[in-house]
C-alpha cells in the first residue's frame, strides 16, 4: 500500500514539473520574440529581408478580418514612422484560445536613404491584437543595405 502511495506521489510530482508554456506565459497581451532575420546584408531594391517572429497570445485574438486594419508594425531605425502589415485572424473569431506560432514578414524595397554606398539599420517590431493590447517591442540586430 505504501508503495502505491509513493508511486502516486512521484507521478504527481513529475506532472507538476512539466513545462507547458514553451517559454511564454499565456497572457491576453500578445508576446513576441525574434527567431530570425535574414539576410543581414542586402542589395537595395533587389533583395527581401524576411523576419521570423515567435508569438503567443492567451486569448487568440491576433489578426483582423478587415484587410485595411494593420496588426504588425515595423520601424526602420532610419525613419520616424512605422510600416504597417495586416494579419488575418490566427484563430477563429470568438474562440478565446491560447495560440502560439511563427509569423513570417517580408520587407521589400529597402534602399539607401543618403548619398553613401551603404547604410546600417535596426528594426523595431510590435503587434496589436483585436482587443487593442500592444505586445512587447523587439529590436533586430544591425542590418546593412547596399547600393
């Protein structure tokens, strides 16, 4: 009998030690992390920079049905304003489920703003969900755009 109780306690202890969060806590405020940005060195107007963002959202309300409403905001450190990107809903509307995954964002047509042969920049990125919750802002490593 004591052996069964010890076995049951050990099993319960193992279950409580399992990490089900995948590195994120499921909060209704979205959370993002940069997985990868590539390439880090591009030729202006010719190459696309692809950003892979890991995301999670405790209530699954990332993305909008209206294609004119942006969800993701990306700012080139050389500029004052953010570029806006639309995401369609990542979970069914009204489902209220935790979601996590990887977003892929392509940045096209980067160019050298000044008269030099190349410029360096970083990217600040955040997203907004349907409830108006704003995620954390992440910053890329330094990228280079060449003429």
